[in-house]
C-alpha cells in the first residue's frame, strides 16, 4: 500500500514535468481500497478542476514515473476541455 505522503510526492514530481500550470489539491488526496486500491486526488488547471483516481499499481510499478506522466498528460487534456470565463 502506498502512503498518501508518498503518493503526493510522486504526483507532484510528475506534475512538474507535465505542465507547471497543473495544481495538485493536497487536501483531496486519499488512499482508497474499494472498489479498487488506489489514490483519489484533486487536480486543477486554471479554473477547471476534477477529482481523479489512479490505481495503486501505477504508483508502485518499477516504471511509475512513465505511468504517472501518461495519466497526468491525459488528465491535462481532459481539464483543457472545460470552458473558461
């Protein structure tokens, strides 16, 4: 099981490589076991925000950096679709 602190550190590390405008909502990070083990986290891009989920395996696999980068790139594209203003 990955700790919330480790998940936060890994997410923050990957976010800095994806886009400096992405903001992690540290208050919305929590480990869940049901229905699948993983981490819920809040992510913001400007005024757009979403509560997202990442499976635990993405945090603990040997290639976790590449996995997080790929998922956060997808989250960024999702958040860019929200209207602004």
